[in-house]
C-alpha cells in the first residue's frame, strides 16, 4: 500500500519513478484499478494540457503493462 500512497502524492516525477522502476508490479488488480481511476480524476481536473498528457501516458502505461485483459 505504500506504493499506492506514494503514487497518490500527485507529484508526476514520483509517479514516473514508480512506474519506470517497476514498483507497480507488486500491486494487485484492485490497487492498479484504483490508480487508474485516480488518474482519470486528475486528468479531468487539470487545466494544464501538458500535465494532462503526461498523466494520460502514465495511465496508459499502467493499463498496457499491468492490467491483464
């Protein structure tokens, strides 16, 4: 759960670090879905296009790397 808490910091460099260093592999499906839902909310709330694009990339990478269809 510490990984989720760190991710919730909403600080993009932390999110990228956790994702790039493969820390999310330790999360279960529910935790990963929670992160995706949280990212959706952040994307909707931000007025910064660049930040929105980065958050979308992070979300897509989580979905494509960790969520098994």
